C-alpha cells in the first residue's frame, strides 16, 4: 500500500479533504495536515513551527506527496514541503483543478 501525504494551501482545505477521501477510496494510506476545527483559533508562531515539523514527519513516512494545486496556486509553505520531499527522494504527484 502506497502512503501519500497530501499538501496544499489551507485556503483550499475543502478540496484537500475531498482529494484525500478520493485517494483513500482508491486504497492509499493518506496522511494530511492538521486543520483547525474552529475558525476562531489563533495559533502562535511556535505552534505553527511545531505543526510544520509534524507535517515533515508525515512526508518522511510517505512514499509520495500529493500536491493539491487549485487555480495554479502553490504557496510558500507548500513550496517548502515540495522542496523537502524532493530533498528526501519522495515522489511528487500533482492534482491540478480543471
């Protein structure tokens, strides 16, 4: 079973959740970012850094990352995740909305 970590901008959270579900239904083990369940949550810089490191651990455990690219937008953090995956010889798969 291939393990895939889903990456993408949090502004596309709903699309990331949909794509994650589709990948899981195809038999992949899907790891994804941690989402705020409450829009009023404000995270500190330390909390953001910790979550970024935890997401890198997901990438470490994965065979590939699946980049959700909506409207040709890849933000700074997603670009860092792509570079981290490349550096660690992970397969990069792109979802591009049509």
